[in-house]
């Protein structure tokens, strides 16, 4: 028994000794961890202006918990306080005291700070914000996105550092806060389905509400976002295609879909397979689908594939929508209305038939089943295209065209012919010696554009694009005075366009010419005086805001000698000032 008792005491003492060793080791480990923590905190406290950091309280608590010396903290923080932010505030106050506007000073400081952040931004340090799992979203970040200046900074950084987790997270915060309308140009958003879907919805809604103006302004940025990757393009096009089937607003969505695919194709993306699938072409005769997709993929027409399509549409009549792919219609228009285009006379009727079919045939559907195909206008559309095509390809002189004016004016009432004439006129008037050889004040080709403007309001912007392109051309082959006369004639065409309803786009263009200071002042003055002869009150607020700065500019209106012209401008200025002051 005594031996057993001794053994138990030895075991017991051994156990006590082991437990003591473990406690000692644990204490040493804790001391090591505390020492490491103190060194980390002290290193931070020695950094410049660390007392201004938002997480200073957390680091102070951590330092004191491991036995840090308060006096040492106070000494380090005070010694390393350089008051950079306070000095900036002091300089800002001095600038305000000198009479500078507060908003201008704030913008100055913010812009400089933005440039410094862009220059020194480190995505790894930014991502370290989320290294602590307990921190979900820093309070300063949530507050930061409430200000447009800092949101624009986030957008810029997100473009430059698409893989930064912190920036991706912030983009989502911005979207959640309701600012998704600002993110259309951010490729980072394309990596997050939830954010991308929200932005897509906002952009599409914006196009529906604001119409053509919003589309022309934002379509390039929208297409850039949609074309960020194959996945985003397919996803966006599938949604747009489904929405285009809706009765309310479906046609507008279809137009948006066509503009996106057209611009994407122009930018070098191969959109043909996706467009073909969404158009439902693969559900029809394989020869038709193969012929159409082959021409679209090569962006060129060929007689063999055209013949296949002609036979199909002259007998079986597949859905007309298959022919209404914008890229295919552009190819047909260029083939038939470009004077330099060479089509075998044997095949030309097939080209004309397909273009006329796409432009004039109307189908009615009920529950996605075609019930009727209306071809009443097909033959007269074919005849109109044939007449104008013959005129366009013969390269007649202006004198010879006078005899054809009646036929041209009669055919212009068909929208597809009007589009073809715009194409023909664009190619013809851009020939090097066109204006040099022209003897009329208004060449017949441009007079035809006036008739297109009279008959087809949807084509106004196409005509304006052509007129502005001609206006900005150098015409170096002409004398300086002749160049001015040509530009005045083009301004007359713009004024005609304005009187037919294309008001804001024309005014915007003239105002931009004036602001860029790359247009002779006499031409701006000519536009203004001619415009005053054809307008009268009441004017819309937008109209007055666009025209008033031009009318008030002394360089433009200060040297007018004609009393009637001066009075008209004076009356307009007085009317506009009174009515704008009420807004």
C-alpha cells in the first residue's frame, strides 16, 4: 500500500509540474503576441497624421488591451501630427476670404484630391479593408457614395482596376443606392449580374421615356457595356428580343436591339450567330438560313445566296422579319443606290424584289402564329425602286436630272426609296469636284433632300448628319468666297429642316459650331438672321435657352447694319429674358 501511495504522489506531482509548464508556455505565447501587437500599433502611430485615420479608436483600444503605454501613444501621435488636412482647410478659407466662390474652392480641392487618389491608388491596400471579416462595409465608404464627385472617382478607378474587390463592392453599393443610371460606362458592372441587370433595366427605361434623343446620346456607351463580353451581349440581346415581342413599346425595343447589333458589328464584333438565333431563322428552311447568315458574316452580298432568298420569298414566303436585319438592308441599299456598284443585270430584279419585300410586306400574327401576309404595296414599291435605281446608276448631269425630277419626287414618297436617295446623294456630293462643277445655287441632289425632309420626318436626323458632314468638309478646291457660299447654301438646307420640325438638333449643332469657334462668325450670323425671318412667339423654354446666348453675343449681332434684322433680334432677346426669368 505504501508503494502505491508513493507512486500516486509522484504521478500527482508530475501532473502538477506538467500543468505548470503549460501555463508558463501559454503566458510566454501571450506575451509574444502582445509584443507583436504593440509593435504593429506603434508603427502605425509613427505614421504621418495617423490620428486623423477613421480606425484610430480601434487601434488605441487594441494597444491598451495589450499593456501599451498611454504616454508613449500621446507622444507619438502628437509628434507625427502634421495637420495636412487642416492646412488644406486653412488654405481653402483664405481663398474664400479673397472673394473666391465656396463652390469653386470646394471643386478645386476635390479635383486635386481625386487626381492624387488616382495617381497613388493601390488595389491591394484597398482590398485589405475587407481583411477583417467582422467589417462588412466601412461607414466612410457608405457616406462617400452619396456625393457625385466621389462616385465619379469610383467609376474612373473601376475602369482602371476591374479586379479590385473593394471597387466591385462599391459599384454594387452605388447600384443599391439607386445611382445605377450613372454606371452605363462601367465595365466592372458587367461582372456582377445583379448590378448589370439593374443598369440594363434603367438604361432601357431611359430609352423608352426619352426616345430618339436619349438613344443618339447614350447608344455608344450602352453598346460598350452590352458588348463587354459574349455573356453580357447574349444576355442583353435575349432580354431585348423578348421585350420586343410586347405590344406596348415593343417596336421601340426592337429598334434599340437593332441599333445595338448594328453598332456592335461596326465595332468589329461578330454578332451574326446571336442575331440569327434570336430572329428564329434556324426554325425555317436551312438553305435560307445558310444563305442569309453567310452574307451577314462576310458583310457582302453574292448572287448565289440572293437567288436562294429570292426563290424562297417569291414562293414559300418565310417571315419578312428575316429580311429586316439592318445589316442586310444596308447591304441591299448600297448595292442598288451606289453608282459605283456593279450588279449583273440578270440578278438585279432579285435584289430589288428582296428590298421591296422587306420594306412593304406586312404580316399579322395571332398568338405567335402568322395569320395573314399583306403584299398590296409590293409591286408599286418594286416599280419605284426600279425607276430610281435606273436614274442613280446612269450618272446623269444636273441638267439631265431636271427631266427626271417628276419621277424622283413621285418615288420619294416610299420610305425605302427615300433612304436610297440619301445614300445616292451622299456618295455623289462627296465627289471631289462636285461643288466646283455645280452651277446652281442649290444643286438638284440637295434639293431632293429637301423633299425627303418634307415627306419623311423619321429621316430628318439622317439628312442632318449628311448636311453637317458636308458643312464640316474643307472644300479646298474652291475659292474662299465660294466656300462661304456653299456653306450658306447648306445652312439654308438646315433651316428648311428646322422649319419642318427638326428644331433642337439643328440648334444644338449651330450652337456647338459657335462654342468650338471653328466656324466663321459670318455663317453663324447668317443662320441667326435667316432664322429670325421665319420664327415668331411663343417659344419653348428649350428653344430660348439654346438660341439666346447666340443672339446676345456681341461678336455675332453687334455689327448688324440692317435695322429690321437688329429689331427682330432685339425683340427676341427681350421676349426670351422676360419669359426665362419666370422659370
